[in-house]
């Protein structure tokens, strides 16, 4: 199953209990005939000839599966549907659940995050960084709002002489207000090389679950190159969700 194509993993198994929605977040309307998931698929469309999409689904995601199947057929994008291992929670657990499908480079996008500006080459550029020999890479947005940094995947980025891209110098998942000042960016997507996937996911998964890191700490992420894709909306909160839904019906 590993094959030669690069892989994009789309975790779609979250229950969305915090918002209590009657539909999955990825199916929230964002415009006439459009849902949140379509924005993610738009980012993959220019690269359909080099990618395969692996959607990790949970119970009750039949509508998501139907939408993905139809859109991917239109795009000519190979699609695999995978069930999330119940012992591996959160979006990082979804990525671990489909390890057999990881490609030479694997990117992870969240289906409820929407870029403010189109970035048609972003996913390809992200995967190219991994293909060039980096163990991991991130798509990021600069951020100085401590409240946003406190509840998101937070990074501290530094530009160093001799390096074409800002690099990861620190990372935390939802660090809280007391630690927010350590960071200057949030991540929109990440990618990793097959041979480093376990080490990279170990850091991300432990951080998500608030578990202590192993002896290497966050070393697998340090020095990872980053590409800025500008601001994005995360539909995981009611204010952003309400703004998106309201805007879609105006």
C-alpha cells in the first residue's frame, strides 16, 4: 500500500462534541454548493497526479465519505477510506491509524481549517521540502494574538542565515496563555518523511494528549522548514463557525 505516490491524510473522525453540531464540521456550508471540506480538496486539486488521499473516518461519517468519493472522482485523485483505531485518539491518532498508507512524503491537513487566501501550490511545496531531505515541514501562519496561540498548534520560528525558510525552534500544542508569549506562529498543515514518521508523530501525539516527551523531547521537529500561507479560519470554535456560516448565507 505504501507505493510511490505521496500521501495526504485527512482526519475526519472527530465527534465534534464541543460544538454539538448536527453535521460534521467538514460539511459546514461555506457558500453556494460548497462545504468546508471543499476548501481542502481545492488545495489538493493541482497535485492530483502525484498524490493519493487517505481519509480517516469515524462512526456516522457516511455523508463525508460520499462527498469525498464524488469530489475525488471529479479530480482524478485516488482515495482510500480508513477507520480510526479506537485506541489512538485525536487527529494524530488518525494519522497513526493509517501508517500503512504513508507515502515517501506524507502531508496532514485538517478538514475544518480554511485559508483566507488561495494557495494552489502550498501542498506540493510542502511535500517537496520533505522530498528534498527534510524529516518534517510545516505550513504556517504568523500569529501574535496570545489567545489564539494558547489554544492552537503553536510554533516559534526563526530565520537563520544560510536557510531559505524560517525554521521550527519550539513547539507546543495548546500551550495556554502563560506560555503563549514563547511562540510567533500557528501551523496549518505538516508533512513528514516515511522514515521519520514515527518519531515526528510521537512528538505530535504526545503533545496532543498532554503526555511527557521521550528522551529526545521535540528534537524530531527542530529545524523543520516552514512555508507561510497566511491567516486561516479554524472551525473548531463557535465564533469562527458562526462567522463562516453567516458569511455563506449572505
